[in-house]
């Protein structure tokens, strides 16, 4: 637990936004985090090139933080609302339309990002970074605290051909 520094993780499996022919992958995936204490959390998606200690601080990742800001490529803008201990944040990646959105306690906060052309050509992974915080990550629908949004598939419930290993 880092009290004064950000630390992060990326999922082992991600999804390809566009296939090798340039067609959209058509999959819509999601996961949830449950905030367990008062520290700072930032959640979202990143490629294998994204910095793990600053989700959204580079061109390879997209984040939403407990301070009520979305972040991408060192740009932090007001989005949604703050979240803290006891809140559940849903992270939604729509590969069909190249969009990212988030939910808080089951309520849709609206579109946060349209993916960049650079990002569309990569595999995106679920990612979380924290500073003096703890959170539980839910990848399987059976573990979700709120209903899976219509049309989305939890990362842990993807079919083998849809999931791409980050190893």
C-alpha cells in the first residue's frame, strides 16, 4: 500500500478494439470496482504501453478518478461526480463505437471518451491505479454489485476468441 505514490495494475486479458482488417470488434465489455476505503482510485482502460502508475496520464490510457475527473494524455477534465468508500464504479468499453463510459452505483454517467485513432489499433485492458487506497475488482457478472449494463459482457465472461492475452 503506497501512501504517497500512485501504483497500478492492468488485467491479464484485454480486447482488440479493431480487428486486423480494420473492422470494429463489435464487443462491449465491462468490469466493476468497489471502493473499500478513503484513498484515491482511478479506473479505466489502457494498452500494454500505458504507465501503470498514472492511468490516463499518457496517450495509451483512459481513466476516471475519485476526484470526479476523467483523464487521457495528461488532460484532466471534470466528469461525472466524485466517488469514495462504499461506491461501486462500472467501467464500460464499447469497441463497436470506440467509446468509453462509466457508471457510479449503477447509474450511467455518460460518455467519457471517444477512443483515439492510435488506441483503436491496439488491445485495451482493464486497469486500476490507487494512492493509499484499496478496491475490489469484479470481472465476472455473478460478482457485480449492480446489473450488467444492457449489451455489455463482463471481462471475465468473454468467450476465448474475444479475449486477448497481454503476456
